[in-house]
């Protein structure tokens, strides 16, 4: 079982986490949902398309506009409260590495703290414990937040990702986060070159074998673009291929820009695996 706030999910459930950026400079949507009304419209759209989780971000992952904690809180906390009021049953996640931001968004109704920067602020786990929130523990190779990778080297990138994320997960449990509310994330592209991200994807079953539920954030990332030599706007098919491979290997949560397409891929993989039945079966029977 996976517990995310008030919601509980079976081990066979494959969950879509929809990206909602309250930023002016995000790499894909370029500020399309920075305005609060546009962001709310995006939430309504992705919920209708089958998103299980809405992941709100107030700071671009990579280099860009400087956003201090106060501004990040301004972009996220009030918005979380509005989403909570309109969608009481959707899981609300906030993509932040700052404990002070985590505290404010949990007070506003967030269920999950998505720490994409590998425990940079150890206080974030304590905040999750304090508010009975779930926590994502990611592998970034020790980079500081918003730092692009440069000549990163690993003896075994998968082993490094497992060791670091499991250590973060165990620490989170030790400070009071529920064990069934902790996820691990290999963090494709973060602290990694394209070869590393491809290796992580190919061997993702090794992370799944740790027993911690695995989240993957694959959507339109550079490793997809470099594999296919495509710009950001043309990376959907490659993203969906990586999604299908990750689903077959057992990842549980998929952070995505393209919710409807991701939902269909996950449903198809689950149906092939046998954990989900076809919606209808008439061929050869009528």
C-alpha cells in the first residue's frame, strides 16, 4: 500500500503525477501556467484526464530567475489551498527542496513533498513527519539545487542512486515519516548525463527491488531529446517509450506533462501485465 495524504493506493496502481508550474521560465511550458487562473485551468484539465496527483512547482529546476523562499511560498501555498478546496480528493504535491516552503504548503493542504534535490535541506523530512505528509527522496549526485550536471562520474550510477535514495528514505522514516508514505526517485537528468539516465531506465527494476515505491520524472527530458535528437516540443513519443519501459520494470508514479497519453500507456502496460482488465472484450466472442 502507498499512502499519500488521505488517499491510499494498492501496490498494482500506476499513478500519474501532473506537472503544474507556477514559474515564468519552465523549460517546456515557458510560463503558460504562471498566472493563477491558468494554473487552475491546468489542474482542472489534468484531473479530467486522469491525474492522480497534481505536482505544483514554484521554482524552475535548472538555472533561471532567482526565486527566494518568500516568493516560492507566495507562488505555491495560496494556490495549494485553492486546489484543495476545489478538489478535496486529489493528491496535492509540491516540488520544493526548502523546509520553510514545505511547512507552509502542508499547512495549506499539500499531501506530498517532492524533494527533487536529494535532501539538500534535511529539515524537509521533519516537516513531512510533522504534517503526516508523504515524501519523495531523489538522487542528484550531491549537486546543490538548480545546478546543471558537469562531467558527473559514477562507478555504477544505479548503485549510487539506490544507495543515496534508500539512505534518504530510511532517514525520513527515522524522523517520523510513515514508511508507506516514502518514495524514491532516480531523478533522470539531475546530476546525470544521457548515458546515466539511459542506464537508470534500463535497470530500473533494481531500484524497484529495494521495496520502496519508485517515482520517475521522464517527461520531455534531455536524455530523451539527445537519444532521438529532438527538441523539447517533439519528445512525447520518446517519453512514452521510456514510460512503458519504466512501468514494465515496476515504477509506481510518473511525473508528466502529457497526462492523457501517459495514462493510456500505463493502463496498457497494466493490462498486458494482467493487473488491469480490458475495458471491453468483444473481438472473436460476438
